[in-house]
C-alpha cells in the first residue's frame, strides 16, 4: 500500500486556494480575513474527520448452530468505535454488518470452545471460513488489508514458527516426565530459550515493518504484543519504522500514547506509586522501599491461576530472604465485588507480605499491565532493576546479592 491517497490529502490541505492568492494582491478587509480564517479552520476540521464505511463479513463455520462473536483484539481505547457483534449460525453460515473508519484488529469466538488468533477487518465485503477444530489459529480471511500481507508475514516466520513449535512441545514433554516439577536447572534453560524466542519474534516483526511501513497488520501485531507484554524498548524502535500514514491512525496515535506512558516503568526508571490501597484504605508507605535492598512488586488478581501458582515458591523465597532486606508487595487488580474472594485467597495461602489493591486494574492499565502476573523488582530507591523476572532468576539474584 502506497502513500498516494495520503499525499493527495496533504496537497489539498496545503495548496493555497485561488481566493487566498488573489487576496494577497490587494489590501484585505476584516471580513475577508475572518472568512479566510473560517475556511482554513473548516478545512482542517474536515481533513481530520474520519468517514465510517460499512463492512460486511460473510462467514462459514463447521457447525449448524451456535453464536459467533466478533470482539476487539485489544482494549477498547484503541478503537474510535468499539466493536462487539454477535451473529447466529444458520446452516453453517453467519454474517456481521457494521461501520468502520480504518482497518482494525479483531478476534472471533464461538461458544466456549473456539477462539481465533488475531486478524484484520476493513470496510467493504469480506469472507471468513472458520474451522472450530483449529482454536488459536488464524481463520481463512479474504479482504484487501489482511489476506495478501498475512501470507507474506507468515512465510517470513515459517522457520521460526517450526522451531518455536518444537521448543514448546519439548517443554510439554518435560512437564509430563517430571509431573510439572521440572528441576530448576532445566527450567532455567527453558526460560532462557523462551526469552530468545520472544526476542526473535520481535526482530521478525521489526523486519516486516521495515519492508512494509504502511502495514496495518504490523500495527495491530505490535498493539497485540504491547498489550500482552507491557513495554520493551524494541517496541519504540518498531513503531518508529511505521509511515506517518500508520502513525496518524486512531490506533497508531493511541499506541504512541501508551508507549510513552509505559516508558515510565522501564528498566532504570523510578517506579511511581499510584492509587494503591491496603485493606484499611492506607496507601503504600514510601519509606518501606528504603528499608530493603530489593522489593518485588507483584501484580495479580484472585482468579488468576498462574498468579496463585507462584505463591508457594514466593513464600519460600520470602522466608529465606526477608530478613536479608528482601520484601514483596502484592497489588491486586480485583474489582470491588471480588474483594471477599481476594481476601479469601490471601488467607488460604497465608501470604505474609503486604497486600494492596488497584481496583479494576485502572492504574495498572495506565502503565501497560494487561497480562498477569506481572512483576517489577526495584531497589531501595524504587529504581526498576528487572521486569517480569522469573522466580528462578529472582532466587539466583537474591542468593548472589544478599548472601
């Protein structure tokens, strides 16, 4: 996709009108000046107005009945007009109709058994073929912004995907062999390899955006990545490679804003305390951090299985290192109605470290925390020294630094 359409708009916006050129040849009356200002303002307003156009999705699915849902890929702030549509399946077919002002990332859900991987929709007619046996895979989508480019993008990642699939199958096999109690040394190697997998995936996205700076697919891949992973420096580098056309979309502007905020919780930054309250509605005491060499700030919620699964190991580390200037602070993103459940989990697992709440995860969302658990390791000055550190890495660091 080229910049022709955008260039035409820029030419129209900046080309002087005949009225303006002629008016420079003679003194202008106040009324003329006001008229020129009005025309310029009007032109600017209309140039920023987004025209919503109809989209139609004609879908087929290997089920005779049920309900298919079209939902947003990321949080609603990325959408000028949030999308949430449902369609009844009749004889293996379904249809969605709506309005859209620019290509957007979405997912498909069918009952509680199928969820697609992300794809893009655009204005006009498009088709989708869904195989409910392939949950987590990309459905067969045919439209003008996704189909062809996705083939290119997928082909460029083919070798990586094969290697990644082999790696995760190995991990699954080891979990079965060790009954989900993989020895620390083996688990450490697996986690290091996973970090390399993440870095390679990010690099491949960067390569794609460099070759396709007008890529809506690349934009929504980055949005999906930033929503899941929080903030990484490479995200800024990838975003910088997009063309002005992509950066100036509604979703592009929102991503730029979120990356700017997320930078405040990157390595080397001071972790800013927000509206976090304990059960007595008291905020975190800032002197708490200065009394410890390291503090792990753990974001979790009461219905998060991976969050709760880490508690036994965290308790073990807390018992070993809490008297050596290591502390933990838990911050729950539970909604108000789940406070009793939150308190029940704390009591059930007998968590000895301070617990605070960020109701509904409002503050967490502001700094790009959308996946759980998420943690930050800070020093006595609240400077972030690690983010999403694994428990194995954390234990190694504490042994090295505190013993």
